[in-house]
């Protein structure tokens, strides 16, 4: 019997080593972020709340400052780290954008802890790669919520602060439910509090939170805006439809659903928030295997069948929803928000150049806009 | 406060893992029970090692 026990323990050790090593590699992989010529200053989010210093929740904040004073915009990617189009759009801006007037502040991996978690039960790939002119750039595929290694245990019910609305227990680790946060709360509440402090201290005018949503979810392919941002969002939606030929309707931010960026940022600061959604078929439930290919090209035969039965909320055909379309949409909508705001408030205008729009990204691919980190001075590379 | 709760959960997990392993070690006859004890150990070990 002792021999059987030893054999079983050896099997357990082999199983733990193989699976554990992959998960360890995923959690500790460092993504090189190239600070482009427009980046003038880089700080950590803990600059605005020192309690975050040294934790997995801390993350880089990139400043692109113009020579002329103007307005300020904060752009967030990877609020949900399993919606990578937000992170990719912000990285394209960090590597290529140059500001003439005003300030663009970018946090490419807002929920840094979630970018180091995964869903093995859902068969998520641990990494995905974007082809570029110099090889493939490798990214961690994250999760919607922060890693339980960084915030655990979960409560039975998450009680939102300060509105005291009862939310799902999982939302305690979801930074799009913990706004406006509190300095002495759960780590994810501290993350959103630090961002609120950034918004207040830097006097940010606009906040753009970039996401992806299922094709079977009604709030997809849209700009979610509260009352104070609705007019601007409507102008943006009409303009991109007319000029760039893609749909991006406006969804009102529900006033009684608390904790979301598009609700709380508007209510707890002077800034105008916008939340952008692009369809990401990978997140839909009735798809084939959750592969890297599905994540990048968005093509799935089961969704195609559902589209033919009018069960989806977006147009869907054999071309799927490739990552280029999703990132391109986000970049165009972001640029259009800045343009419309600058027209409306010339004294607070923000002029951002060298960021590609929808048609260019669809034509050239996302990888075209990434620089080979080996060709850049080490002090221009930030590992996240 | 949050850190104290988190640390206490790690201590609880370590205690449960030790108990499960102790039961595995004491099992003298049934191999299926031994396998079940080890399966129960997997998530506890991964959490205690801060891997998953």
C-alpha cells in the first residue's frame, strides 16, 4: 500500500509541476510597453494613493503632454483584462500619439492584477500574439476580475461603497463596479479611488474607459454615456457613422446601477465619462473552443448560425469581428470624442496626432503600430 | 483589516490541506479514496503556493 501512495504522490507532483509552471509563467510574464516620442512623463498609479505601492494592483500611468496648455483626458484600457482591444488601443496611442495641446493620460492595464489571472475552467488561452513587421508581440490574456491571489476571500455579497447597493460577490474584484472607491477599502476599491484622485488632482475633463462586449449582449458596439456626456456622445456616434461608415450607437448610463465608471466618475467628479464597447465574439457563451484564433479574428460558426436567426445585437457574417476592426473603432471613437470636445470647449481643447483611425488599422493591422522593443533605449521601455 | 482576513484564510487553507493529507496518509485500503484526497489537495496547494 505504501508503494501505491508514493506512486500517487509522484503523479500529483508531476501534475502540479506541469500545470503550476504554466500558471506561474502567465502571472509573472512582463509585457514590454514602449513609450513613444509623445510620452513626456510616466508614473505609477500609487503616486495618487501610496497604499497601492508594491502591490499587484499598482500599474503604469503614461502622460502625453502638449506644449500648449489645454484640456485633459484620461484613457483606460484593460478595466476588464479579458477584453484586450482596450489595452491594444491604448498601447497604439502610447507608442504613436503626439500631443500639440492639452494632456492625454493613459493607463493601459487599469486592472493590472486581472491581467495576471486567467480562467482555466473556461479554457482561456494564457497568452495571445499580435503579428508585427518585426515578429510577434506577446500579451497576457487576462480575466474580468482581479486575481484572488491579490484580493481574497470574496464576500458573500459585495456592498458597493458609498451607495450600499448589493452587487454580485465577484464584483468586489471588478474595477468597473468599485468606482468611486475608497482609500482604505478592498484593493480594487483602492485602484478606483487612486484613479478618482488622479482625475481630481490633474483636473481631468474627459474619461474614456475602453471595453469589449458579447455580440449577444445588448450593450455592445456602443458608447455608454451619462446625462452630462450624452450630447457629445451622440455627436460622436453620428459623425463616425457618416464619415467612417461604422455603427456605434449611444446607450444611456443607468442612474440606479452603481459602481460603473460611466456613472460614478460623472457623479463624483467634474469629468465627463464615456465607456466604449466593441463586439468581442470570444466572450459569447455559445461559441466553439476559446482559442487565440477566436480571440483575434472573432469568427465562429455557432455565432454565424445565431446571426442568421437574428439572435445577435450586431451585424455578423463570415468575416467575424477581427481585432483590427475592434481596435480601429475604439481609436476612431476616442479621437472623435477629443475632436468634438475641443470644438465645443476651445479653451480646453486636446489635440492628439499620429494616432491611426479605423480604416488605417483595418488596412494595416494592429501590429503595424507596435515598435520592436529591442530597437528602443531601455529607459523608454516600461514592463507591466 | 482586509490583510488580516486574507492571512487568516491562508492559515485555514493550510490547516485543511494538512488534514486532507493526514487522511490520505492514514488510509490503508481504498485507493479510490486516496486519489480523492489528492484531488482535493490540488487547489489548496496551488493557492498556498500563490500560483492560482
